[in-house]
C-alpha cells in the first residue's frame, strides 16, 4: 500500500475513478493509506448495513445529507447532516436509511486493515447474497452479527 500523498480529491472524484456497489449503496474511495481509508457513501432510501463489528479498526461517519438510523451497541440512535458518528473497534453497529431521502456521508476507518480489499470483493460478487457477504467479511476483519430471533 502506498503512503498518503498530499493533494485534493475533488468533490465528484474518487481514487482511480473507482465507484463500488456495496449492498445497494455507492461507495467512492477518497483516501487510502496503511493508517486510514476514507470513502464517500450514498445510501438510497431503504438501504442499510446490517449490525457488524470491526475488530481491528475505529470507524467514523460524518453526515453530509439526510438521516441515518443506527443501532449502536444495542441502543437505537440517529444522526443527521453535520453530525459525527463514532464507532470504536469491537462495538457492534448497524446503519439504516429508513427515510424517503438519499443519505450522503463521509466514512473513514483507522487503520485501513483489510476493508479496502473487502469492498472490492463485495463489489465484484455476481450477486451480493447475504451469506456470501458475511463469509467474505469475516475473512477481512469485519464480523456480521446474527439477525435477532423471530418476534424479538
């Protein structure tokens, strides 16, 4: 992995013109180094990231537009434009766009770990079947949690 370089990543650009489809969302990587990785995310209405844990990374989300509902360490919360979501390693969290509007936000993790490679792997799947995404994620230091029991 290359060291971080000085410069500006323009608003409508990403690294190497990359744009990933991850679970119905669009992720555009903005920076990548061993120490941190950032990406712009667009969550269409109804999309979500199921509850999971990053075992080796701290994760942050700066809200640009819209509202994300969260489950953070078992507690429900939400964030809107201008809010910063802090997700320390080993704290379970899930993200949900339950609104009728698109959500835009900037994510970053520190250190990068294997997340960049995971996003390539998910994006490259012919179908992003939940069981396949969960299995691949576990190999990249992200552990998805089992769904709650029926009726819970």
